[in-house]
């Protein structure tokens, strides 16, 4: 069973809670002082509003990056998604 197959019943992109847990885990591993202030799901992406000590930055993660990270609990996170988070944290 391929978890990226939309017809098999599992799709991480449509599970808002799982996507939030994925991003929370990446943030906490890099900088535990950063908080997720807001999460918006768009048609083909999620926009996260992150904050740290009064500074706020947004990062948009596209569907393909999120779906490529479906095994994030095993340490398999899409490189582009990880880089976007790291760059956003650096800007904070």
C-alpha cells in the first residue's frame, strides 16, 4: 500500500493535526522558543505563522513537500520542507 496514493485512504496533507505535529517536531528540534501562532490550509499548501520573542514570520509549505514527509516519525522529512523551516527559524 502506497501512502501517497490518494485512493488508499491515507493522505498526510489532509490531516491538519498530523501536519502541525510534523512542523512542531521540526521546530522543537531546532529552536524550542519558537511557537506556531497560526496555521492555515490552502488548496495546495499550508501557511504557518511562527513567532519568537515578538518577531513573526510566515512559511508556506506545499503539498508535495508535506506528502514527501509522510514518514516523518521515522526521520524521513522532505529536504525542501526542512530547509524552509530552518531558513524561517534563522530569520526569527
